[in-house]
């Protein structure tokens, strides 16, 4: 009897009450949210929805494969990759300086006097505020604004990705820089090194693999964003897919979707290779 009680105590989850409490809180948040949004998944299974969905799926076959379409597909795919790459590159020009300027670990005044000066705190707070503003506005909204400003085409997509992703990448880079061991960088600062030198020699070598991995992930996200931006006139696969959907050309839509999946798979494979190479 004693051994059975001991076995029962061993198998009992000591955190069961916390798990139940978390489940109840999640349900209390989820149920009102579903009610407010009028979430009704059963409408997909009524006769009208099933008929329309079946007709749309049947239109996917056969996939489009004419010579003119494949040329258009290649051009749209290249535009999508170019928009994502150019957008992320410009985003780095925003994110890296922002992350360095907002980095509290590289504060010389804090190292010398134990606390940052008022000007330093204000400057770093201003940089962080700019990054917050940039990432608060979705790239789709930036895309709509730039389409109005510069017209239809890839330029609007590049600028939209650059601003939103500049804020996102800057935020993550800033947190990574401040989360690594500060002692090497601070020792270099105490030895008379510049902030940039302390960063390059004391901080960057530690967090470089993590930064590269996140950057490739953001490039993958930029590919997805460039497709979405195409629906508002920013070029690439998204714009061509929208035209095909309006013309009910399911064979073209399925090819665009498969190309999109292939691009994301390539980005994922590239990320794995880079992480393995830098490990």
C-alpha cells in the first residue's frame, strides 16, 4: 500500500493546478474573441461554400505551363526576390545604426560614472522610439502610402519592407546586443577602445550566428511580405497572382502558390546551411 502511494505521488504532475489555470484563462480569452469576430467555421461546410470551393480547386488542374506564362513567372519571381533582398538590405541600414546607437551596454558614461548621462538616456530613448514607430506600421500600410507617392511598381514594395523591417530587425538586434556577455566589450572600452571597436571585437563575435539566422528568417518573411504587397500594386508574384485570381485562372494561381512555397523552402535551407557553417 505504501509503495502504491509512493508511485502515485511520483506520477502526479506537481504543476497540474498551474496548467489547469492557464487552460481556463486561455479559454476565457479565446471564447469571447471568437464571439466578437463572429468566427463560424461551419459555414465552410454548407452546400454553397462546398460547391464554390470545389469549382475553384478543380480549376487548379491542369497547371499553367505555356511558354509565355513561364517567362512571366520567371520575371515575377525574380522581382519578388529582388524586392525582398533590396528591402532587407535597406532595412539593415536602419537597423544596425539604430541598434548600435540604442545599445546601453556601449555607454561610456555609464561605465565611467555608474549611470548614463541624461543626454545619453534621451538619445537612446529617441532611437528606440523611432524603431517602435517604424515597426508599429505594417508594411502593407506603408505599401499603400508609397504606391500613392511613387506609383505602382517594385519601388513601393522595397520602401515598405525597408521601413517596417528596419524597425523589427533593429529591435531584435538591440536586444541581442544587450543580452550577450557585456564584460568583453566593457573591458575594451576601459582599455580605450572606441564604441565601434568594442562592438566589433567584444560583442559581435558572440552573437553573429544568431544575428545571421534571424536575418535570413527576416529575408524569408520579406519574400512573403513582397507577395502580399503585390496585391496593392507593389509588383512581383503577388500582383500577378491577383490578376490571375480576378480572371479565375486557377492553373496560373496554383503555379504561383507552388513557386511561393519553393522560395520559402529555399530560404529555410539557406538558413540551415548558414547556421551549420557558422557553428
